[in-house]
């Protein structure tokens, strides 16, 4: 069994405006805790979690999660965090749908500008509705229709997931779906490259040892 540091890495970037619940989502998944009074993220916070696929429990992935700041003054920095990302979670507040969903579209546009929808990148993009526990978050049919229509038009968004970090609803399922949908070819390519690099390391060490012999 590979050490944790040698497990396939999978970069997940969490996007959305300030106070939509990105940090709560990440903390619920990685630490299994909820704090109603989390402070605003400055720049980005980074955390890893070893996670297994439901379909293949023996296949472990090292999720590398970037929780980005939502304040407008940090927006110019965000592209460097989702560069080379494997998945992007675009979050919006279900309790403030009209404004928050509009801002979520901004992040989709930014991902598109950075070629996230290009076939060569294949970023797993998901819409994440947060704060589903609040009484006013029962989406009207028109809101559900707007979300689904937008996803249909974009053709690059894989799913829409409702979550509640407070009630621990939909969070684990979201990340399970992400890991389950990782292309097997990605895993095979990673281990193949790891094996090649290890072989190269052995050869280099052998050469160094030989060169020091009398």
C-alpha cells in the first residue's frame, strides 16, 4: 500500500463569494465539524484529506482542497489557485439565491476564460448550493429550473448538489461523487509516472555510488 504522500493527488478548488459557506463545507468534510462563526478566508486555505472511492474502497486518493477567499479584493489572485485544478466547486447561498447565483455565474465565466471547459483540461465542475437547512432555502420550481437550464446551456457543469454543513447533509455525498467520477486513466497515468520516477531515482543513486568507488 503506497504511503499517503505517494497516493494520487486530486486538486479541488472551492469558489464562491464571501460568506456563502465555502469554509464550513470544507471543514465539515475534512474535520467533521461545524462552526457558525468562521472568519473570512484570506487568499486561500489549503487542506488535504485521504479519501476512498465507494466503488473501489481500496483505491485511495489524496484530495488537495483549496478554499479560496470570496472577497472581491482577492479575485485577481484566485486564478493561480484553480490553475491545474482537477475539480472546481462553485458555491452559492440557497438562502440568498438571486444575488448569490448571479455571482456563481461569474466564477463559471472565469473558469471558462481560463480554459476550464477545454477538452484538454477536463475539470470536474459542480454547482454547490449551500445552507440548505435554512427555512427559506426551499427552492421554488422557477429557481430549480433556472439552475438546471444554466447547467444545460454550459454543458461543462457536471452536477448541482444541495448541501448543509450545519446539518451535515449532502457534504459527504458531494465528495464521494467527485472521487467516484475520477477517470481510471488518471490513476493509472499517475502510478506509471511515479514508477518511472522511482526507477530513475534508483539509477541515479546507483551511478552516484559507482562514481565514489575506488
